[in-house]
C-alpha cells in the first residue's frame, strides 16, 4: 500500500510492503562500483590501525569508521574529511589533468580525460548533493580554462548552483548542499583577501594553508549551529594540522581503487601508504578532542543563526582589515610618475603656504610657458587632513567591530542560558549531564525524587536538580565509592532536604567528601546489601546486587544494581540501574534473578559503556531503551564500539549524555 509522505522532500508517497522484501544484488554500474567499494573497504580493514578512516576519506564510506574516532572528528570539526565533496573532486580533476599533460597528451584531450575521470568518481562515491555541486562546478571550470576565462570562480559557482537546482529543486533544503555551497562561497569571496591579510604576519604558503579552513568554517558556521548548537573551539588548528596529508590520501586511495580493478597485487602497498596519512588525521582528531573546552554552547534556531553570522562577519572584518587602517603615524606617500597620464594633471609642490603654484608646462592647446588649466588635485595639507579623517573613521570602525564582538558573545551566552527549558511536569527519569560519571534522578512525586549517584562535579549535579525542580531527595543512593559517582554529592544536598542516604562499597570506610555531605544533610549513611528494599512514593526499589556485604576486591564488583518499578498512568515502567557492574557479576546476577528474564523498559548501560560491562544484559533483558551517562571529552574511549554495536544489533534505541546533554 502507499501513503502520503510525512516529511518535506522530493518523495510524494511512501510505499509500505506487506511482506519481507527480496534483496537482489545490483547489476550494471551500480553493481560494479559496489563491488569496488566493498573490495577497497576490505583492503583497508586488513590494517585496522586507522580505524576505518581511509574508506571514509576516499569514498565517503563511513560504515567501518570507529565510533569513538567519528565522535572525536565531529568534536574537532574534521567530519567533512569523511564526506566526499569539492576538495576530493578538485583533486581528481587536477591529478588526472596533470598526469595526462605530463604524458604529453594535448590540452583538450587531457581536459576531457579529467572530466571523464570526475564522472567515474561521482558514480563510484554516489551522487550526493555536495559531490554533484563540486562535479558540475569542476566540469564548468575546465571548460572555462580551455576558453581562456579561468578566473571566474564566483560565476562558476553560481552557474553550478543554478544547474543543480534546476535539475533537483529539493537540494535547496539539503544541509549537505548548503554547507558545500557556503564553504566554496567563502573560499571564492573571502579566501584571497584573508590570504593577503595574513601574509603580513606569516609566509604566504602558511597563510594559504590557514585561509582555506578558516574562511570555510566562518561561512559554514551559521548553518552548522542549526545542526549542532555549539561552536568547535579547536576546529581551525585541527584542520590546519590535518590538511597537508589530505591530497596524498586522496591520490593514493584513488590509485589503489584503480589497482583493485586492474592490478590487485599493487593495491595493498598503496593502501598501506595512504593509511600513514589517515593515522595522522586520526591522531590529530584524538589529540584536539582530548583538550579541555572543546566546544562553546550556542543559541539555537534563528537567533543562533543571526548571532553566528554576526560573529563570522566580525571575524572576517578584522581579518581583512587593510593596512591603511593602522594607527601608525601618517607619512606622505610617494607616488611614482604614471607615464600614461599627461603631465599637466600633476600639481606642483606646496610653495610654503602661498598656495600651489600653477603648473607651467607645455600641453595640447597651449603654448610653452602658458599656465595650464587649474588642475584637479589636492594640496599636501588637504591630503594630510583627509588621511587623518580616514584614520579617525578607521578607529571608530575598529571600536564598532570590537563592540559587536563583545555583544555577540554576551548575547550568545544570555540566549544560550535562557534557552535551557525547565523539565516537563510529567518527567519520569533524568540522566544528568555530569561529564564522565553517573547522576540519575527518578521522579517520585512533584518536587521529590530518588537520586542515584551524583557524578564528579557538585555544581553540575546541583544545576540538574534545580532544572528538575527537585527540592526533596527521598533517597540518595551511591552505587559505589568511585569519585565519578559520589564526587558531586555536596551539590546534590545543597539547599535540599535529604530523607536517607545509602551506599555500597568494598572499602572499609567512607570518603571524607561523602561523610561531610551526609553530615550537612543530617542523615546517617546506610550500607546496601541484597536484602535492602525501598518503598518510595510511586517507586519500588529492589537491590539486586551485591548479594551481601562486600569487603576487599574490585570496587566495581561491589557496585549496587537497582531494580526500579515506577508507577505511571498507563502501566508500571521497569528501570534497571547498573552502576559500574562488570560482565562476570552481571552474568551471575541475571542467573540468580529469574524476574529479570521478563525484560526491562529502560537499561542504564554499566560503566559508561566500557567494554568490561559486557553485553549480557543487553542480550538477555531486551530493553526498550538504553541510556549511557558518559563524558563528551573522556579519554577512555567510552562508550566502547563493541557496546554500541551490540545495542545497534539488538535494535535498542540509545540516549547518551555526550550527544544529548
């Protein structure tokens, strides 16, 4: 059956099959290119040290890309390297054209060969919007160069946009297409000016290297904030560090694809050589992603776009400021004689205050020695006055620019703070964004909650409970005594009533911070064991692990596991909170708890998605939703790709604090 499409786009209807589809292998060019892509991916996977990056950078194939590396590239603004676009197309055109010319092929034949190579490349990587735009512009550019009109980049860009939108108007709502056009527009309009401006303080080669990612980033930022309301702090240095190896990776990768089609024995050494570059790109992404403060939160929606555009315009205006706007002392400029101008157009020098003397020169229509017509030129004093005026205007302009920068930052911060909405009144479970740690809150009734762990940061936990409007903590449970689970307890109890505090541990005593927080809250900490049960308003809590008092051994093995049954208007919702429980203990627990075999609605993935948490609970409990509390810039590689793949294979929707806050 068919139904109307429920989303904007080129599709007008959705086809809903009544039976399982039969998958048939593609034939023709689709089948051939699919085989080449699969062979190239297999060749790249033989050396997994680049973590699946080579197929992404050469063909835009991200199926084998390590999720941790993909996240780091997103954080550092390097994701575009795995999306084939204008840069890749330009490399294919340039390398093919130059190679054919070196082989003494006529210019027209070399250009035609380059265009054919580009067409084959588009078929190989699939005609994505950015690839189409780049391919059309590249083909027009080659035609322009052959016709002697090669310096019309802006015209070429506009012409390619018109052609592509005429063929497919829905490209106008494609973010990939918008970003591709914006980046190219920045390079065409502002790139040369940025190069000339930065050449004053650095060598031209370095200035050109800096200008490409900088202008592209500035022009793309207003669009990027619609996709992700934050600004990557290290995007520019990361792109500058990675860019030198990108052409070599593309060239070696494309040659290895050709070798797979014609001489497979040559493909492996070419792939190994290309992966030297991809390992460098991966190291750049990991290094910058591990630095503190990787992103700045930004306003969302139209306000965020306007503020981002204003900030980009301010940065550009500062970058391309002309030397004449300097506040250096004014000097009388020397202007050499322009032999193309008639001599009588030049004024005589100042005569010491008596005004300019009339030029006495021979010129058409006058005898020698006859004063010429009054020249249209300013005196030296007029020139000085004008220069001072320009300098004052330049100073006012710089002050205005500085004011705009400050206003953009201040307004952005205010709007970002204001855009944090209060939690809905009927919220059930909240996973607080406490960084690399756990902080979970279960609503019992209005203003009351069960809090399980408090993360490492007291202020982050305090802000989360404020946003949830929690005034009374009916029970505060610390699953085990690692700092990323109890370090924020002081913030949790700050200004709130705490009815009870429970903990589990294999240690002999409580850390000072937790003991002080309990004293401030006026409660006596109570150790959990397998017999503990809590009956709160609308929430029943059974402690499934540890089975009894624990002493010595690994602290994660003592981590409390809570089985929650939460009343809702429709039906009870079952939530399993696992702390940092490891795989062996999880297997023992699930074997000893027959009630778990019925499954759970929500599973808190153990240990922030670490590999040692295993997949036994994912496979055995069939959760309807998984949540992972994990820091966006953690250096542990959490969540581990194995855990992510297990959730994807099981078809479990997953919510992560490093992605959703």
